[in-house]
C-alpha cells in the first residue's frame, strides 16, 4: 500500500457515521487484510467510552471488522455481530464515514 493510501486510512481513525439509526465509529485499522475495525456507538453518546484497559465501557457495544479491499464488495468478517447489515448498507456506511468531516 502506498503512503497516500496509508495516510488516507489513518485519517479515518476516530471518524463516525450513521445509517438507518446505526451509528458507528472507526476505532482501529488492520493491515492484513486491510480493514476498518468499527464499533457501534450509542446515539446519545457521540464518543465511545473506554475503560482503563482501552476496552469499550458499555457491554452493549458491538465491534466488527469491515474488509475494505476484497475480491468482492466490502464485507464484514464477523457476520454474527450484525447479520442484518448487508453489503450495500456497509458501503453506504463506509461512504458516510469517509465523507464525514
């Protein structure tokens, strides 16, 4: 991956987006496979609360991983977490995250 792509990916850290009532925030990046680690956030709370160990404070928070570059469209690696979120919704959510300033 080139430097521009790495810079662009790093700029996504901390960004949030919302689609159909599902609000998420990018909390980490993975290099291989290239993916965003995204956590669901409570609408009433715009930031994720972490405990002293860096874990989500709320047990209700769900974390899942979205592969950005695959042979098909973006997909999430642990579908059990959000089985109702299809690839089209993920793409919309990713667009919201990347366009949200």
